[in-house]
C-alpha cells in the first residue's frame, strides 16, 4: 500500500477518469471487473460494450452474476472469480 503514497492527489486525478456511463467507462478498456451483485450489470448491452473494448475483451465476474456462455458467444473471455 505504500505505492499509494508515491503520487500526489493531483497526479492521481490526472490519471484516473471517473464517468457515470458504463459504455463510456468500458471504451478502450483491457478488462471489466464486476465486484458487486447489482442487477444493473445484467441489463447492459454487452454486444455494444464488446464493440468498444480492446480485444480480447476480458470480464472478471467477482459475483458470478453474468451469463458466462452468452458473453463468450459475443467474444469475451470470462473469468468467474467470485463465490
């Protein structure tokens, strides 16, 4: 955790982008991590998301809430890492 203290708050803000739109957040992403059991993740247009992520698109589903086979058919690599 000492690494967190190696950059100023200003430097961190320059490197981190916060957005409210999941499609914008996924654009050019190497991976997507699902870390909560929120139902909204099940309603996303995953084909739209796959069209904008860097390939191969990787999803790490920490709660096992997504349809792994459907996401694989779209083209994602899916890793169930939760419960």
